C-alpha cells in the first residue's frame, strides 16, 4: 500500500496529519516492522509488512510465573477477568505439565497468599466492565446510573468521561471526569445529603466510582476533552481512589518492638526508611504519605509500634485504640 492509502485507512481510528503517518511509517521501517518496497511509482512510497509474524511461546519458568499471577488475580479480585483469559491460563499450565516431572499445577505447588484477611469482591456486572474498557480504548464518554455509598437512598445518573481503571482491595474503581449529574428524589448533595467517598465530586471534576455500585452503563454521544495534565498517580486523583490524609509526605517516627523491627528490616515500610538504636529502643524514621493504608498498618501492629511523630497521627492512633478498648469494656457478649 502507498503512504496515502495507509493514511486514509487509518483515519477511521486516528485523526492525524499525513506527514505524521509518513513519519511513523519511516520509524516503523527503522524498527524492521514495515519495509519500503522497490518499484515505487513516481514519488509515492509503497509499504509492506516487514519481518516475521509475532510468535509467542512461554518458557516453562515464565509459565510458572504467569500461573502464579493468574492464581493471585483469581483470589484477589480479578476472578471474572481471569475467566476471560482461560485459554492463556490453560496454555501456561500445559507448558508446565509438559516440562515438569511432577504435576505442579494439580498438586497446588504454585500458589500465592497473604497474612491479611481478604474480603470477597463486590458483585459487579461483567458487561459493565467490558463497556468501560471499550470506552477507554475508544476515548468515548459513558452514561452511568449509580448508587452512591454514603447517600444510600439516592440514585444518580452521571454523564462522564472514563479516565483510568484501578483494581484494589478486591474491587474495581473507575477514575472519571464528570460532565453532568442528575440525582433522584431530591437527594442532591448540594442540600443536606453528603457526597461521601466514591461518588461524584461535582460536574467538571474527577472522581472515583465503584464498579459494583453501577446499576447501568451505556455509551454516550458527548465529545469530552481529557482533563489537562491528568495522571492517575496525581495526588488529587489518588485521594479519590484511596484515602490520602496529607498533601505531601510526613516525617514519620516510630518506636519498634523486636518482632516488628525484624520484619521491617527485611520488608521496609518505605525505601527511604532509616533504622537506628535509641535509648527508648529502635527508632524508624522516613518520609511517607499519610494514607489509609499506613494507618491500618499502624493500628494492626499497635502492640509492636509506638507512633512518636507527627503528633496528630500519634493522637489519632491513641484515640482509635481508646475507642476500641472502651467498646470491649462496655459490652459483654456471651459466646
């Protein structure tokens, strides 16, 4: 095909100038992906696919790694996605069986685990995820009928531009730019009802929505520009996806008991952590964001950690523990 023919064929998928198509073709030629044919007529360049077709074959060791990834995904919120990749999973397991002296798959010798209790994933409609993925691929807008988490009697219809998907804590979250919203039964959060987490922050703003709270998902006709400079790792986007309590890293100082000291030596809390012996015991210091994950870590290891700084975080841990002790002291439940 000529450059002009390739450019016209690509216009249904991408809107670029013809000189961009020409530049990309020459870059692909340099990478051996396409070839410039002999016998060009006039000034027109003719192109053909270069090199060999892609042939993928997993090594046995790579098949073990992929099988472990599938096992991990199956248990930690990706079950429906793993089922869609059943052919690839079967192929990886077959590669292992063909080269192993034992049935490593059948005997459950390739596995993953966690010390933490894993909640069951929220039940979502698989077709909703497919529509969102297709909208991301095509840069299309969506209409989503949604039940917000902290406004339980309300239903809201969002017209939005999907921006990113995040799989976390057994659930799937959509980061999106809300164009408009329509609330049911007068439960608009501009009144006395809260917006809460995992609902819209209002039109013109990004937000995070839980897939299992989506009641309907349909394509929309809106042409929506991406938010300028949007990045999923931007702090404001992360504040929607996960709870972040600080706008920048805090100076964290912890006193550690021996058991946790040993663990954090081998598995650092942060790449920049510093451990030093102190007259009050071992001291850990680092710069780290104050997130929900950090607070859950501190509370779940409360008998092995004393928060020394910052003062507000020390107060938070102390007051949370006091509330927990008071609850156990004030209520007696027969087994």
